């Protein structure tokens, strides 16, 4: 039975697509591990293969366009970031807060400056400065989910470098949001004014959410989970914890942050002492209960991320060259940021951990695609393809470089 025959009924089609995605994720992850690469690299690569098959063979399904698969994939990245937060502790995060801030600031300024310079050199003369600036802005993003998965696979999520990478990526999300607001406003006003009110509002909402979550949340959640111990029903811990994580993800999105930042904050708040009573009652730790969900759902996210990129769009010589230059500058900028962690830490691990752009970089491109300058799209199809290609290359290079850096430091 082909996918074309199933097209009349959406539910069987979705079942077939999900089966295809999970099998592709497992196959790609296994091949990557055999090549001594992180499994996430194989999952991204399989997404590219599925995308290529759809574009070269019309009957083959467009997995990236399926709403149900996209929903499960986004749930997967939220659960992954919740699990990463559970493995971290607020005192540890605060201890590395200064280093994380330095890495984040350098990780925004350096690649953005390099990307702006590269665009100015390679694009034709007369290209508006707003276009070059936006290209540089696209390189300042960091995808926390990809590096977090590699750190988990390598058992380095609780290391000093791992905590700095995650902390810097969270700060980077806030700074990246501010950069996007700033650049978008400059395009809208043709560079005649800065949106100070919008910038201050965005910063206040983001910092206010994190401050309230990590203070008020830590005081209230122990009481809530002790109250839940009075429930007579079985298996209370996981549903209650997931409900809390999704609520925090929702509130984070209302504050202007990515939902994954809210999920990560939820994991930080739920320290072991808060859920100890329920863990003893159910004979399982919360981390053990969440882990199977991460294993099942997170790979869908990485496969779909690869499937949403048209790898053939940037194979024109000039576009490919531009993509390679931007990717190289993007890697260099984030690698430089690794030295902001301090002399006693492995700068290579931190730098490579900040390299992947992933879905965050694609969000920047999508925002640029909706902007116009002088009645024309801000990013032409060729430039858009080159930027997407650079994001794709850094997304693949990041986990590979991070895994090798971790192995070399062992």
C-alpha cells in the first residue's frame, strides 16, 4: 500500500509517516554511531535524505509538511529540554553564570560581526546594509537542543563545560531575540530609528520570566508535589511533572522566549528534594521516567529539522560558495566564544557546543523572509538558500565537532 493510496484518509497516512520517521531516525542514529558520530548527526542527515526523496519523487510523502509529526517533534524538543533542566542544578548554574554570560555575549557579537563582514565582501556592491546586517544576525543564533542531546549522549551534561554551554545558549536565546527585534525594526524604518521601547520590553519580559521562575517557582513546587502525594491514583509523578513543564513552556512563549527555555526552567526548578516523596512512592526517579519519552520523541524533531531544508537549493556555485563561507565564519565566531568560559575549562568543548544553529537559525531566516525592503523581499531566493545552507552546515558540524572534542578530553 502506497502513501498515495492512503492520502484520502489523513490518520492512516500520519501513522505511515510516523513509522517512516521513527525508522529513519533509528537507522540514521545507528549509522552515525558506527561512524563514531553523535546519533543526532545521523538523524539530521536522514531528514535531508527524506527531503531529497520527496523532491525527486513526487509519490514520496512530504514528511516535513505533516502537522501531526511536527507536533510530536516539537513536544520532543520540549521534553528534551525539560530533561536537560532536570540534570542541572540552580546553584551550579549560578556558579557558572558569569562564564555563561561571557560566552553568550561573545557568541553573539563575534559571528554576527564576521557574518556581516563576509556578506559585505561576497555580495554585489550596492547591496543594502540591512541585508548584510540581517545575514550576520542569522549567524548569532544557537540551537540548545542539538548540543544538549550530544552532551547527554556523551555523559557530559553535568560537566562544567556542559553547564556553561546550556546556560550560554539560554542567554543567547534572549540576546538573539533582542538582535532580531533590533534588525527587523531597522529594516522597517530603513535605518532611521531604533525601537528602544520594544527592545526594553522584550528584555524585561525575558529576564522577568526567568527571575520569577527560578525564585517563586522553587518555593511553590515543593508544596505542590507534597500535596500530590495525597492522590490515591497511581503514576502521579510523570503526568504532574510534564504538566508543569508544558505550563512553563507556554508561559515562556508568552514572555517572548522560545518554549524550550520555559521547559528548561521547569527542569531547573524541580530539584530532587522537591519530588523525593513521589519518587520513593513510585520506585522510580523523575529522570528515569522522562528518559523513554526523550528517546522516543526527540529523534523526530531532528529528522524533521533536516527534512525541512531543501539541500538542493544552494548547489549553484556562487550560492554554495557563499554558504560555505558563512558556515566557516559561523563556526569560527562560536569557537572563539568558547574562550570566554575561562582558562581552566576546555574552550573547544564550549565553542563547538555553541556552533549548531538548527531551528533557531531557521526561525531567523523565516523572519527575514517576511520582511521587505523597498517593496522587495529582504532576502532574495539565492541569499536565503545560502543562509539556510550555512545553518544546515553548522547544524551538522556542531554535534560532530562537539563529540570529537568530548572524546579528546576524556
